[in-house]
C-alpha cells in the first residue's frame, strides 16, 4: 500500500512539473482604430476544443495589455475582446503563436449601436443588441470632435433625450426621458452617483472635459442601479493614460459672447501604472444681463496593475462653477409689460434679474479594486464619496419683477445646500460560459445633508442609510436571450423596497446579406426614486413631518423590433414604451390658516409612446445616428395642483409629443467633424406668474464641431452651437443663446 501511495505521489509531482514546464505567457494588446491603447477592455480566453477546457476573463491595463497563463500543449485558443464603444472582436491564436510567446494585437472597430459593446445596461460588457435595453453611446473621439461645454450640449443629440436648459450656459438643465420627471435619471461619473438624494441633477454644469465615453440607457434600471433610475441611466467615464512616453496636452480657445477657455493634461502608462491628471477652465459673459458663467475642473485617473489578476484604480474630480441667474423675462420674443412698482404704476417691460447668482462646488472620489480569478470569476470592490455644495444668493429680490397684478415674482433668498453621499459597493461576476453570466452585489450608502434657506431657519437636516443587494442572470438559450434580476433595498427612513426586472430577446430570423437578422425584444421592470431630503425630514414651522412618506414608484414595460441590414452596417430599431408613475410626492396644505403643509404620496401620471432609431456605418469612419420619438402623456391624479398646468388630464409639463435627433460623425486620424441636429415640438409649459403662457413653441437646433491636425503636435478645433441662429425657449421665459462659436488650438508634447 505504501508503494502505491508513493507511485501516485510521484506521478502527481511529475505531472505538476510537466504543467509548469509547458506554461507560457500569452500577451494580448487592445488598441482603437487610431492605434491608441484601450484600457478596461474585457478579454476572454477559451480553448479551441469542442468542450472548453479553460475559460478565463481579464481586463486590460492602462497600456491596453493583458497577460494570460497559456499552455504550450494547447492546439490553440480563442480570444474575444469586449470594449465599450466599439464592436466586439474575436481572434484565434495558433499553437505556434502560443509557443513563441508572441504579443497579439487586437484592433477594435467602430460599429452601429446594435453591434457596439455597452456596459451600463447589464453592468458588464455586452453587445447592444443583447443588452435588453435601448443604449446609445458617445465615444471619446466623438466628444473630442463635438467639444461640448457641458453634458447637456452632448446629450441633446442622443435618441430619446429631451433636454431643457434655462437659457444660457450654466442655466439649470434638465433631462426628460420617456415621459418621466427630470429627477428620474440616474447619473454616474467614474462609478460615483452624482444626483442629489431624490434624483435632482443639473446637466448644464457637468463638464465632459477628458471624457472617455458616455452611455445613455433608456428604461427602468432600478434593479441594477437603485434609486432614481426610473427612466434612464447616464454614465460618464474619464480617460486613462495609455502612452509609454508621458504625454502633455494643453490648449486654449475663444469665441463670441466673451467666451474663453483653456485646458491641460499630463497622461501616460509605464509598466503596471497609468495616470491622467487634468484641468479645464471655461468662462463666458453670455448674451445678456447677468448671463455670465464660469466653470473650473480638476481631476485625476490613476491605475495600477498589482498583478496579472489584481488591479487598483483611483479617480478624483473637483468642479467649481459660478452662474448668473437672470430669471424668466423673455417669452420667445414676447416681452410682457408689468407695473413698475405696483398695480397703479406705469407699465414697463419685464427685465432680467441683475443680482441673483449661484455657486456649485462638488468633489467626488472613488477607489476600485478589481480581482480576476480563473474560470470566469471577477470581484470588484469600490469605496466612493461625493460632496455637493450649492449656494444661491438673491440679496434684495427685485421690486420691478412683478406679475400683471403687481405682485412680486422675485424675492430675497439665500439657499444653501451641503450634502454628502459616501459608501461602499461590492460587485461579483461569474461567467459560467459564453452563454451564461451571473452578476450580484451589495451596496451600502450614507446620505447626509443640510438643505434650505438660511434666512428662514431652521435648515432641514436629513440622514439616511441605504443597504441594497441585487442579482442578475444572463442566459442565452439558442436564439433566445434572457436577462432576469431583482434588487432588495432597506432604507433607514422609508423601509424595504423590492424591484424585479426581466428582459427577453429573440433572434427571429438570422437573415442574409441584405436582411441580416431580425430580433424581437420585450422587458418588464419596476423602478423607484427616494424622496428628497426636505421631503422626508422637513418640519416646523412650515411643514408637518410625514414619517410614512414612501419613495415614488414606476411600472414599465416595452416591446421592440431590431432589424439589421447589410451585415450590421445599418440597423433599424423600433421600441414601444408604456410607463405608469405612481406614489408621486406632492406638497399638500393641511393648515391653510398657518400655511402649514405636508409631503404625501398622492400623484399619479402615465406616459406611452415609441422610439424609432436608424443607425448606419456609412464608411469605416463615418457614423450616422438619427431618431424620432413620440410621447403621449397625462397627469392621472393630482389632488393639490400648484398650477393649472398640473391638473389631471393635462399633458406632462415640458414633454413634447414629437421630437427627433440626428448625429453625423466622421472620425478620422488627420481630421474629424460632426453635425448634430435636434428638433423639439410644441410642449406644455407654464410661466407660473400669471402671464397666461401655457406652452412653449417648437424649435430646431443644429451644432457643428471639428478638428484638423496641422502638425502631429498641433491641432486646430472649432465648435458652433445653434448654427442656424434660431430664437427659442427651451424653458418658458428663458431665451436660448443665439449662435455662439469657439475656435482654438491644442498642442501635444511627448506621447507615442
């Protein structure tokens, strides 16, 4: 018996030696169409055997590389690369390449939306056609070409997005998607949620300088993202350094309306480390009184590959903006006449407020540890923190800003909001095979803030602790793809909430050269939005606390058809959506004598409609994305409407029935250009100040952008907004900027 044991031990030891002797490094490098390294790409390795003997998934470092432990005895292997914003790529590696330890370079391609890899829909890289939701992206190359001042100027050209900006740069900018409220959109920057608690977010102050890409997911996504993801999720990522030689970039531009900006960055990747440190400053005087806006941004994105399977990344962004707030004063060319200082005074045109202004100062940071393990396991640990500081000061009000009855519409006020969101999240992913993937996670977040007018104390102080667990399963069964998941939320203020979601996708016809595949889609989901801090925690003297206040909820389902043509070069996507919003929060007066009210869950609204998107890859570097959206909406229940515009039966405010977008991009190596168009039809709105205005007129806006490399170290660029010089209101009373342009030059020192 001892002899047998000795022989078994000897054979095992010999086998181990043989495996060690045959082990070799297989290095994969992923680059974009211009040859620049792509970090964060998911690279999966499978053996070429009928039954996969090895299935390993890893993520590229800052220099675009990833290393696998291969076996020289393999007949070969298959490598699949999924990088957000590009088409999926598959390469086959021969045994000879494995033995020679050759570095395999995979060059990514641009693609239409259905063939583009996205992350936000499932929290893992998947093809757009398999994401179970409508997703559109803006790549880093597109953002560089567009040169938007802020996120609102880029998002308005994406399908299904209705952007309403209150006038000038820096004016409050809201996003409406599929009939939802403006606070039904989850906004995430570098993995950190940047909404105020309760969903409020201003897209007009989110700079996209150094933006690597943006993803826009439409539909209820609370199962994966929790509160606020009722109608969409918007994610933005910052660029990572990728060049072996450090690269210094700097530049400046100027334009009309007293506009000037400058930027600088230092980035690179050496060995296991990558870095990008950047800064940006933008200033403009605007087109009228108190129209000025300035914004400064500083940040860093630093990564380190601690080993072949463990990586660490830290991100930091600080933004500080100042904006004049002229208020409503010009109604699409109509200048209302109001009494100068009282009902008996002479009539004078309503003027902008010359003294109201705001400052927004925010800071976000995150540290992310990613561990890739054999057999398809990945673990991601993230610690995050977000500080939000808002200060709006209207020192005197304005006696001349009165309604037609002589009542003031502008009061002295001093709003100060200090909010902090911090926490920890774990996400685990298990790729059982190429046909099945499981995502699960846990998130804990502390929300703490003081909000309100400091001149009318006390300020409201609120604190909530959220604990969330979620799970999602992706399975492909022949032609049928299934995504199903759920989320359980325990909140210290409003208790427990459960959220299911299921999405089905069926490849009905595989097609051929012209009709290249027909896919049918259906999904059902629920969403929720937690109350704002003042809604949950406000108290005397003006509010009666409601400890039973619950989150707002939604029930959503959609059905769609995706048809590809010419082997995926052209795709047609049609989606029907149906959204019921209930338990919406309203302020209801409970004591009219003492002006005391209470926040309660009483309102209900409905929206349904259709989105039609045509995307085409006209040439290898030419992309076209054009869309039309129809939205029918209605307030179903509102027992205490603030204005007649909110009465039951009325259409939802600022949601047009008809809207359309188009974006044509050429992304070359020597020059790039884009043309963006946005059409927004008439929509319900209100001046809220007795001027009798109950709608906003439709408008068309066109933007242009481009750059040209006059030298490999110097590039000229230009941006033109409202190129047709149209006069219109996106929000009633706030005139949009006339044609405005910027032109500048940027330089590059170092780099590859």
